[in-house]
């Protein structure tokens, strides 16, 4: 049977998934990625660990599917987006830890640039707001702190480029390339021309030869080298940033279809069609994908920086034994007893854009137990997405339904709260790993396993649908949560 492999290099772990022609999962492997917090507000990853986990999971799945007699037609890659890797292409060695998208160390620099009047140019050119979330100030920070000084061929990459370059040969002829969905998250891409902006590369001090070449999301990114002998010669045929991959994996191919992913953060994307949409206050505009057919699809996006990461935080504190325990603990109480959880550990994203915000739990009393705090967190995850969906509506985007995925979407409680808070039907995908599904879908489309978007759309299924209930109680809770935001 022909299979497509998807490599999903996420924020908290790396996963390889094998999909069959019906997009059913045949095999998968996962490894958790070490998180490094060198100082308050700083988040780093080891680029070599990302690569090692990618190779490990690819080899593990490839070996098993080959043993079962299957053929691998292509590899698709999806990745945490704005995270920035600086490395020397002469040796393949990173010259610093990867600065993760959640990292806030460049927030002061963003404030300086805003005060100098550069915000409107960045917003107009890139569709993004001037924020430490994105890659450009991370690259500038590495340059200004001397990390690239000793590199013979200093290069900057998002995680997709770092992996593609190594998987296709590294210093022995690896392809130094990226594609528009990732490039549009760097704060360096001109949305109108889909090329690196000379004005912005100059502003951030990043020369064009430090950046990868651009090509369509569905195209040939090279073939796998002997770094993964089980996949030697297999084409890398599709690449998307993780949230655009989830939009693709949720079959949101028509203008106005919306998905919500509850992963490390919570991300809501709407297919905005083939023309650059008008700027919507509080939201971002990015390229969703380029299928190489002469058209580009755009997306409007709202991003909450912390969702599943807050669940992981409670787990790591010993509050719960496993992330999957959160829902049962939250259901052990009828309400949150007045507790509000603000999971803004790395600032507030859409639609607030408050980098100085920090996490808070308010409304505590001696009568509050673990159940109330757990429920307050589940409610907060729904409130964060409600703030984004309210911004979509304010910007004229009609929300008929949300297609939900991501690990936290397994919680029925969260899905019901989301439907009621957002006044929209929530359809949970049968595949919660929509990012991997999207990477496999675009790679398979590229090599002809599927012939059209319509064929892919027919393969999408939901396993449960949740409908909005009386909003009275959740509205009161949401207003209390908004007051708690001000304290954070």
C-alpha cells in the first residue's frame, strides 16, 4: 500500500505519522522535546535535539512500515513556526540555541521599533503586528549579541528549513529552502510579492543571503539523504507551518472555513481566500499555502500563546499525574468557585497583544481545591478562543462552525464550553493530529496520490459535534476572566 509520512516537529515534541490513501493512520512514533527556560520570559530548544528526534521517529516508523510491506511515496513536513535557528551552513552546526516563538527577550526591541514609527510599515507589509513572537527580532538579537560572528556561512532558519537542509544532505549539498506559510511568520516577507522585503531585511540587519530560498508549499524540496537510510531517495514534497497545516488537514479549502487547534497554544485560522484580506484589528494575516498553481491562499489568524502548555505546567508541578487527567478533575466540581486562570505565561497574543502580561490565578479562597483550579483552566482555554472568535466577527468574518483539533480538543467539556462561548457549532475532527494530516495531505497532493482538494475534502470526518447552549453563565464567567486579565 502506498503511504505518505508526515514529520511534525512541534513545540513540545516531534512526531512521525504514516497515512494511507484514506488518510487513516497506519503507524506513528513520538518523542518529547526538552524545554529550556534560561531566564524569565526566555524559551529555548536545542536544534540538534530537534534534528535527532526527527531522524529517530522517521527511522522508527519507516522501518516498521517497510517491514509490513508498504511503500513510502513522499514525506511532508510541518513545524512550530516562528522559532528561529541560527547555524553555520559550512559545518551544519548551530551557533546558538533555537529561540522559541514563545520567547519574549526581544519585547523591548519591539517597543523601541514601535516608538520609532516602524509598526505601520511592518503591519502593512507583512500582515503581522510588531511583536517578539515573530522571527525577525530573534535573528537581530543573535546578530547583535555576536553569536554569528564565527560562522563562515551564517544562516537563519525556521524549523522547516533546518530539517530540510539536514535531511537532504546538510553541508553535502542540502537544500536551503522554505515556503510561504513559514516565511510569512518571520516579519520579513512582503505578502504582496511573496518575497523577502528589502526594507525589512535592512531594518532588522539580516542580509538576504542569510535567508533560505522561497518555493511553493507543494513542490519538490529535495530527496531524503542517507541520514535516514530507510527513506533514502524519498521526495520531500510538501511543507507547511503547523497552523496552516492544521487548516489544510481540516480540509478548510473554501473561503470562510475556520479551524481551532488546541496545542501548545490555541490558534484559530480562517481561510481568507486568494486575495490579501483587509487588516482586522487584533488579528494577523499570513499566507496559508501556495500549491504551485499560480494562486496563493491567505489566512486570518488569532493566536493564544499558551493552551496545552498550561496543562503541561500543572502536570510538571505534580498537580496532575498526566495531561489527560485534567478533564476528569475539572468535572469533579460543578463550577470553578469564582477562580479565574489567566495562562499568559509568555504574554498575551490575539487580540490583546500585551507582551508584558504574565500568568495569574485569581479568586482563591480556603474553599478552593484542585478541581476548581482545573476547571478554571479549561474555562480559560475556551475564553481565550472566544476573544479571538469575537475579533473575527468584529472584522466581518462569519463563523458558522469551528473545526477543532489538537490534544486538548479531546475534552468534551472544553468543546462544549467553546461552542457556547463562541456561539458556533464545534465539530471535532476524527484526527486530532490535524497538523500531521495536513503535511501528509499536501505532500500526497504534490506527488499525485490525491488528485484534487475536493478528493481530500471528501476524506474529512468529525467524531462529535457540539452546539451552543444558553450563554448566560459563560458570559458572566467571561466578563470575570476579562477583569482577571487586567490584573495579569
